């Protein structure tokens, strides 16, 4: 095969690969439109910081896939203080259980107490549980026997 023929074959192969790669990325990009109502995209552990977020979804090649539910929030709290108030639930009366001002994200398997307390089954992967008081995390309890236990 001549050099010209070899160069043409290489260019054709490159163009075919580029076409396949472009069409695959277009499929992924278009597969995640119209997130389900109340849903937010998975964003490195901060999606539930948005008070309107009820559930977190991951974008896959087959579209949106449910990842986890967000803690419930009290609709009566104004948006300026929603982060300070944390979620509300009749079964939970633990101040700071969902965090608050000055309390950064915890590293798993450490969790805010509300994560384990609101988990429908077990402790949702949590081990040690913390509450936010005076701008910092304080040890509250642990997960054992399939549920949260206060220290």
C-alpha cells in the first residue's frame, strides 16, 4: 500500500472513531433532560442543601436514576433561615441534627444525626452521628442494631 493510501486509511479510521465518540456523547447529553419533579442532580453531597430538593438523581446513560431522598424541611421557615432551621419531622426533636451555621459537611461514615434518624431502613451507611451546636459538630451517638442510638 502506498503512503498516500495508508494516510487516507488512517484519516478515515480517525474520522470514524470521532463520529462514533461524538454520537455516544450526544446520547448521554440528551438522556438526562427533564429531571423528575422535586429532584436535583447528584452534586458531590451538596444537592440536598437546596431547600426545594426532595430527592437526588444521578444522570446515567439510561436517563435519571434515583440516588437518595433529601431530609424533609419545614415549609413555614423563610428561605433566609432555612439552612439554620434544618429539616423538621415529628419523630425527631434533636436541635442541630441536620447541621447549621459553621458546620461543614462531614466525611462518611460520620453523619449528621438526622441522616440516620430519617433513614427508612437501618442507618443509611452512617456509623458515628453528630449534631451541630455553637458552630461545630458534637458527637451525639452511633448506629447499632439497625438504628440510631444516642450516647
